[in-house]
C-alpha cells in the first residue's frame, strides 16, 4: 500500500501546476495544501478497491489522485475563517494563514477543477487494463460530482455549520458524518471498483465497506479532537468543544462513541470478506482507522473530558 501511495504521490506532483508559473500565488497554495503530508487514506482505498476487483492498470493512480485533490480542497475551505477558522493543520499553518484568504479560496476552487480535468482526461479504451472507457469515465465523474455536492460533502458541511451551538438529535449528527466525511470515502472505494469493472455484488459490498469505514473515520476524528495530544493531532485540540460542534463524542460521550466506531469497523470488515488476497489489506485499513482513535487512551481520558 505504501508503494501504491507513492505512485499516487508522483501523479499528484506531476499534475499540480508549477509553483513558479502564473498565477504563482495560487499555484504555491495548491502545492502547499496537496503535498503537505496527508495520510492518503482515500487514494489508498481507491487503489485497494481497484486491485481487489481485479484491476491491473495504472489509470487508477490518476483517479486516486483526483480524489485526493478534492479532499485537499475541502480541507482548505474547511479551515477558512468563514468555516471552522483553524490556523493549524498537519502541524503547519493552514493555507489561508500563509497565502491569505482570497488565494486560499481560489486554490481550493482550482483543485476542484483540476480533479475533474484529471478524471476527464483518462482515455477512451480498455477495461480492467486500467484505461477507462468513455462510459466508465462519465460514471466516475458523476459519482465524484455527487459526492462533492449537496448530496455529499457540501450537504454535510452545511448541517455541520448550522448545528454549531445547538442541541441536535443524533439523526442530524449521523447525517453530518455520513455526508461531510463518509461521502468522499465511500466514493473513493466505489471509483476503484467501477474502474475495475466490478460486478454489482462486489460494488455493493465495497460501497457498504466504504460507508461504514467513512462513518467510523469521522467518529474517530472527533474522538481524537478531544483526546489526542496536539503533536499527534497536528491541529489545535478541543476546537469542536469550543465551537460547540455536533460531534459524536460531544453528543453521546466518548465511551459510546468508541463503541459505535468499533461496531462500524467490524461491519466494514464483514463487507471486506471474499476479496481474496486483498481481504487482509481491506481489514487492516479498517483496523488502522479505529486504532487512530487510540481507544484505550480515549477511555482513560474519560474523566478529563
Ligand atoms: C465542495 C467538496 C466541497 C467541499 C466544501 C469545506 C467543505 C465544503 C467541507 C469540509 C469537509 C471536511 C473537511 C470534512 C472533514 C473530513 C476529515 C475527517 C478530514 C481529515 O481527513 P484525514 O485525517 O486528513 O484523512 P489528512 O491530513 O490525513 O489528509
């Protein structure tokens, strides 16, 4: 998986416009955001799903890179003063702190466009050889557009903002998590399966895997916001509590959040069964997501939260 992530990294470096070319400020901000050391969970999931469905070609790296460009875009916009107003991410000042708000906004917009440029330039022949057909390409573009829009990430983000400082029902928290984070993670897995030409049953199994994993991912992220050290977090700790966000641990408590995330991870792992030599990889990735919560530490910290 590290090797696969390395290949996606090369695509990312090669598709980003040169920092020195005009408009250099926006190009600098795009590179700062994308090449700033993320975990690359979404591209890894995308490539893994592709391989698990029998895909053998190299176009998948472009698809996985496109997903990461969109993810980077959401992080830039999420950190803006008009959204979560965060000054630190991945242990570094956020994009708008370094480049200014207007350039950060435009860098995000340009990353979204670049993602669609990359996806739409995949090629027109092939199948599991990894070169996409026109139909597959348009299906993938459609999936990404829906995952990024109001039925996905934007929808979740809007509810996330509008729920700040309010007592919201768990159903609203579930909506926020499954849309603002779950949609792009599920989409990453689905794109891999779609490019590989997966049969319906396999696509459904991987979609369910992605849904459970994506949901658990955000619960874990919210647990970490309360329990991880600032060094581990790379962000300012406790921002969700300061902003009175509708997160799982703040609504149901850490203990129940850990239990819910654990159950979702088990669910994801059940859906990973039957993928041959890729099954252990899919399961290991699910375990990795849960272990990030450092559950023991989270439970030990219960009294302090
Ligand atoms: C139009 C697509 C679009 C977005 C605009 C700003 C916004 C609407 C949505 C924000 C969505 C968001 C940032 C959700 C949080 C997801 C999350 C858990 C991010 C952290 O992911 P990691 O841990 O980050 O994979 P790294 O740093 O490893 O890449």
